[in-house]
C-alpha cells in the first residue's frame, strides 16, 4: 500500500481516548501509512500496517530500532494467522490454548503471506499473536489487516504501560496515542518458536513456562543456534532505565532508589514495592511503571530486591537482568 504519511503532522502526537471514535481515527491513520500507539494486555504497542514496507519503515525510524530486529504481526484470529504462517500441530495446539492472549508464535512464513519483508526483517519465519485486549483487537479489526507492533518505546528503553509513558518517549515521532488506561499484565508476550524440532522459548513473558509446558505435555527447549541470533529481544541490554540497577539487593543504600518486593527495604523514601504480598502477577503489572517512576527521580542507582524465579518471576528477572546489563548491546 502506498504511504500518504505527511511529516507536517509532526512533531507532537495527540493522545485521545481509546473509544469507538478513537479506534476509528487510529485505523484511518494506519490506512494512510501512519503509526499509532495503542494499549494491549502486555504493554503499549506501536502499530503500523504490516503489509506496507513504508509504514513499517516508520516504526523502525521512530523507535531507532535496528532493522534486523523483526516485529510481531498482530492479527484478530487464528484463521487470520493461518493466512500468514504455517502452523505445525504443536503450534495450532498452542494457539488454540492461549489465543487470544500474551503468547507470540514464530512459525514458517506461509506462501501467500501479506506481511511485508521489512516487518519480518527479511526472515522466512513470522511472529504472530492474537491479543486479548479489546482496544487492540478492535484496532486490528477496524484496520482490516495485520498490524506490525513492537512496544511503543525507543529501542532499548523501558516498555510503556501507560499512554503517558508513550508520550514522554515518542510523541515527537508518531502520529497518535490511543489512551486505554494502564496495561493489565505489564510484561511483553512470551515468544515461542515452532520451527524445526521441539517448540523453543525465545523470550519469557506474560504467559508462564509452566502453563505452556502443561499444554504441550513436554518441556520447552531454550533458545539455540541461529534462531537466537534472529531474536534480538534476547540481546543483553534492553528495557534499560537511565539509572543503573543493582540486582538481588538485600539492603538499600542512602543514595539509592529502591524497587522492593515483599517489603524487605522497609517504608523508606524513594522506594516502591512491586508487591508487598509477594504476588508475582501484581509485581509484573507494576514492574515497568515503577521503573519509569523511580528512574524519573534522577538518582544514579536503583537497588532491586530479590524476586523468586518461578512462574512470572522468570520473565520479571529476565527483564531486570537486561535492564541491568552494560549499555550499547541493543
Ligand atoms: P518486540 O517487538 O520488541 O516485543 O520483540 C519481538 C520479539 O519477537 C523479538 O525478540 C524478536 O526478535 C522476536 N521475533 C519477531 N519475529 C521473529 C522471527 N521471525 N523469528 C524469530 N524471532 C522473532
Ligand atoms: Mg520492546
């Protein structure tokens, strides 16, 4: 599709309510080759027409995302996904069990796929997801085509879970922000590759390993070989705040902000507790919001309390390790 995008519409994106009128306006912008931030159950996404090279190019430019990092194509149903990707029996089983929801499946590209090469970073595989958030689904249906949508933040920065986070990071680079409130899960989707061999976990996320393995009846393989190279969400430095992170902190130093879990730092200034009751779903939902908030304090370091690695803790600790990794590797 030809882009009618006009740079004169920049620099500052409007934020509008994600009601029926807002979704219709967003879909019209996407039809014209524009890019729109929208809420999902995971984090805010930045959507473009996945069938348009020009529109997808705008996503990479707005995020300053390396063009070798492929995007997830969001579709409204398994039927729509089957037009884009070749689903093995295992992939279909996972899709039927977890869609709509926060699971992304990487499958071989279908012969008649309409998602453009740029959205796939030129790969012969495609990442597909059916979101459950009603604004996200409404936007896909209104646009009437797959939407390429990475998280709506500059590459390497903390993912946004509110419209305000998007506005701070990207409003000079995108066309519109649909405000649908805070994202309920707060962590990106789990990415599973169903290519050759057993299904592989490429990125832990909002759908837990234990739930996926229960449906598969087998353990997930880890990332390995060339797939890992093509899954830059696995790069070390990602999701990074400006402040340095000190992980597994048992105590808080006076110069530090604190990201607590289960109240071990006590009631102190500049401390936010992910979950006083040690509830991992609550901690996941708060993670990026609290990282944004603590980072805005302008302190040099954030101490992070230990978080158990079971269930959603696997994805939480994955994001924290990336946020703490040396910069410049993503
Ligand atoms: P993001 O859009 O930042 O949430 O990241 C999407 C994740 O899916 C990244 O880790 C990508 O590398 C991964 N991904 C997307 N498409 C593919 C693909 N065709 N093959 C392997 N990984 C993919
Ligand atoms: Mg991202």
